[in-house]
């Protein structure tokens, strides 16, 4: 017998994770495409949110001053989303690599913010910078789990469906998420990202009540899962389908 649907996907939405939040975005725009609705909802509920953009985004278009343009866009988006602090680490776009130095920097940032919830891209994302970001945060979280208190770890979806065990209802935030996505004109000229993201959010309501028009998906990792590798955890989740 194969596992029933409820073993694979949530059938209801969840409350927001505890704050403060610290979101790691590979590029300026990933935080908005991936979880703007939840960030807006967090702001409405008085949850403090912070953002780190890992790369300079230099290869996301043809403009000569693209790095500056994307920096201005993310600052505007962060203001709309109610994000308290924004850091840009300016690692090379499509050149983000795994290093102990970056892992230590992530650990220090998490400690400085005293974050209760950490967000990073899902392991099945297509862009290599997205997946490297996930591996970096995973390694940082493994260091933090050795402490008596450590934050919860969540992966979020950006461009494709990833493993999820939590849905956040963003029905009331959808219109303002569209406003936030529209800020990234430099990226929206490259593809119809706004339409694609809203389609992903709409598709995530398949198992949810009819009144939920759009939802963002996340995976909350357990302490036991964090003690192994992200690769092992991902395979374990996929194995549930068989």
C-alpha cells in the first residue's frame, strides 16, 4: 500500500513560525517571489523579519549598472514587506560556493539577530546558487544545534515545487505580493516571473479549503533531520511517495 495524500502534503494552513525571522535569499527578488505573502503577514502580526541577500545578482540581466539597480529594487521591496534589516553580502552571481568562512558568517548573523526561524531555498530549486545557499544554511544550522537553544529551520519555494509540510495562507496578502514583485522590473523583463509565481502559489491550494486562494509552501525540518545531510532528508521525503 502506498502512503495516502495526507502523509505527503498538508490539508490545512498553519500559523506563522515564531519570530524574529531571518531569511536568506540567493538573489535580490528570491525573498519576494518565494515568501512575500508570509513576510507581509509577519509584519501585520508584529513579527520582526530580517533579510540577507547572498549574491550581487550581476548576471540577472543586461543592464550595465545591474548590481546597483537590483540593490535599489531590494531596498524598495524590503520596505514594502516590512523587513527590519537588509544585508547584501555581494558574493558572485552564479559563483556562490560552499566555504567554512561563509558558514561561520551565517552562524554569526543568526546569533546576532537572535533569530527563532531561519528560511532558505528548498533543495529541489533549479538555480545552483539556490541550492548552494541551502547547503550553507544547513551546515550553519548543524553547528547551531550543538547549542542549548537554536532556531527552527524552514525551506521555502522560489521557482518550483519543493518538499513542504506547512502552508501559509496568503489570500489576503496576494495583491500586495504582486506589488512587491512588480518592484523587480529588472527581473520581470527577463521572464513572466510574476505570473509563474502566482501560479505556483495558486497550485499549492489543491489540498486546502476553497476559501484559500493562494498559499506559500515551506518545510519545517526536525532536529533529527538536521542531524543528517540535506541530501539524505530530501531522499527520505521523496521515498514517501513509493
